[in-house]
């Protein structure tokens, strides 16, 4: 862990970002469901800044559900003082005056059961997070592993659509899903549960 004097800088960053430390693993943090980031939404400009500042990779999966454009947005990489991490969020496109914008909003009603696992290229499991509550943004950051290039990390994001089968059906028909189908796998016991390897 990186410290400044006797203060853990990861703890400071986690405090301001409304992260909670994992109950099992010291130095591992997860975003709170009601964190302030929900109010900002997301757009590709944020990714440009993130990419300039550190090593990161991102993947986007857009689809239409109930006449609304939705997007799963995934990230992995080095989060500076928070260490190696990964995230997956679900967002809806901002419409203004009847037109689509490049900005995406958070709608916590879209939250789904999700889990997240992150490994490095040495076989270490850095994060293994299976929350019981639905997530609109599942995150994990391990401050014990810093300065690892995104290409040396493998993330596994699991989404369970069992209570949202219509959303599942719309998602698996989308171009973004079909173009990356080889990176998605279905659970053998629950065909409505998908895992994306990134």
C-alpha cells in the first residue's frame, strides 16, 4: 500500500469516492450503491482522460430495451492509488429535446445481480466480489497491486438476467453482443446468466 506518512492514500481516495473496504480482504475497495458518481453519468470523454492518466482498457455493449438505448460499459486497469481494478456499469442514453446525446445516465432501477473477478497474468486473484444486492455499477480495486498494465489483467463480469428475461433477449440480439459472442459464456445452470471475459 502507498502511504503518505502514516496515512494510507488508498483509504483517502476511497473515502472521497464513497468506496467501502471489502469485509474479507484488506486493501480491496468497492463503490457504494448510492455513491455520488451516480449523478454524473458517463461519456467517452471520461475514458480519454482515464487513458491519458494511466493504463486502462474499456469495452462497451449497446442495446435497445423498451425503446431505450442502454449500454454495459466495462473497464479494467491501474487506478493509481486504488491499485489494480475493474468495473462494469449499466447506463441509459441521455435524450434531450427528442435527440440522442453522447452522454449516458445512471438509472438505479436497471440494477441487476452482478459479480466481478479480477486476475493478473501471474495467476493471482486480485478481486473476487459477489455482492448479494443488485448493482448498477460493480467495482473492485485492490490497493495491494499497483502499476500493473491493463493488458496483464483479466476481468470476469457476471450479469444475471433471470428476473429480466426480456432485457436478456434484447441484449443477446444486439450487434455489440454478437460481435463479441466468443468472449461471453452462459452459465450451465442458468442460461440467463452471462459472463464476459475481458
